[in-house]
């Protein structure tokens, strides 16, 4: 998925500052009862090597996860290049990183459900090339080829046994098998305007592609099903397009979740669209964010919602009852960062945390439950 904020980093920074101030200055009653805060602060913050507080140009641009690691795209004022970092572990952080001399147009963890503890594996696109970067997994460190068309177009691999490579060229959807060095075959043509981004289904030869207000389910044989959410468009939000698609990572789950403004939608079994949750965004006019594991959806308003039973609880605890100003400041800063997003979880049922980019320069980890 492309990061929309990458194209407007200055605006993003100003918006985050305004949102943090607004959230700290107001409150809104939730539908669920906040847990009592018995431990003081909430969450843990870890610094990121090479990122310096207060240095313009030093920032974490995007956050993604695998079953074992937390990936993030990094920019640094001291380097003209783009970087992808991977964090393994939190209490004793272990970092693996790769430097790209050309800016990433898009990238994804390439073994997101099957990584080893110290493995680094991404599929990437720059303006002219696409390929794989591999560290600690026995594969060649760099495998790349020229993009099949001029300019930057969406490309990705699906997770089916055929491991098809997909190429979106304008409104045309093209594929070829990974071991096929021949030409791409056009399998369908989408409505004019093409797509914003696409995500591969966790197990099937299917890709989910997002237009501004439509999700397209595209099978490898070219069948297209569209799910339109334009009737939910709220002009008071800054961003008026679909921004995120996520899946439970268990192969038994076939549901798809995506966010449009402050609304999380569910496509049950990949076929039936419904509104799953509306994020109580307070004054967050970016819409908030969400993530899913195999059992729950987590939203930046603190709601934890069971995917099947639909019951909701609140994971953000009450303000700590203390006169310790550091504890209070840490609590308020962490809550504000979480509420502005983005948030992600590992694709691993044994990991009990949610991850967040803290003030564009650090990583925040908060518990899924208290």
C-alpha cells in the first residue's frame, strides 16, 4: 500500500501537531468503559537508529509488519537515500536495514506470514525497477529487473501457489507467473482512472485493488467484483479516498477489512460488503486508523472489537492518578500518538501488542489488552 503522507510530509507534520494538541485539549465519552490505570504510563517508546529528535527531514514514513518483524521506511537529513528498517524484538532491539539509492515508490514485506526471527525480506518498486531485497534467508541479497512500463505503476506478487506477478498499467490489469520470463497478459480492464494501491489476498490468486471510493476484487482469471462506498463520503474529512486494506492472517479467515475516512468496512467471505465500525475520531479530521489480527479489530479511538462476536472493549486506560509529571506526560503523549495512527499488529497470534509511529520519529508499542 502506498503511503499517502509520503507525498505531503510537511502537511502531514503540521496536521499531526494540530491533532495532538486538539486531542489533549478535549475529551469525548466512549461507548465502552475505559480500564482503570493501575500502572501509570501506557505503552513503551523505542528510538530508531539514525533518527534525531528535532532534525527536519528525519522521519519514519510508513509502518508495515510480518509475523516476526516490524518494517518501517526511513528518511534522514544526513542521507539522500531511502531506507527500510526492520526491528526484531523490543526490550532489546535488533535492527536490520537496507539502503536504496532511489526513492521507493512502493514496498511490502515479501514473506510476511513466514519470516524467520532475524530475516529481512521485501519486494520493492522504484520509478524504474522492481525486485526483492533479502537478508539472512539464504537467497541472493538483491534480485531486480526493469519495470515493464514507463513511469511508476502498481506491481505485486500474490500469495497463491502460482505466485503470480501482477502489474497495473493505467486501467489494465496484467499478470504473469513468477517463473515465466515472457510478457504480461492483460486479464481485465478496470473503469477509467486506474487504482490508488493494491494488496494481495493472504492465500488465494486474488488481488484487492482500491480506487478512490471503490474496492475491486480481481481473480487471476480476470473476474472483477466491485464494492462501492461513495455513499459514505463525508466532505468534512481531508482525505476522501480508501486508504487501507487489511486481512486476518489465518488461512481459515476469508474476510477483508478496509478503511474509508473514519469508517471500517468488512467484506464477509470476500463477497458481501457491510459497515463494520465507525471510528470515534474526536477532532481527528484525518479519520483515525485500524488494524486486525485473527480475532479482533483495533481502532485508534481505543476500541477493540471482536471480529465474530462483535463485542467491544476499550484498551486505552484512564489517566493515571499520580502527581508524577513525567508519568502524566508519557501517558498523554502515548495516547495522543496512538489516536493519530497509523497502527499495525504483527501477523503472529502470540504477539500481544499494537505498534504505532510515535511523533514521526520513534516507535510506540501498546498492549492489546490490560
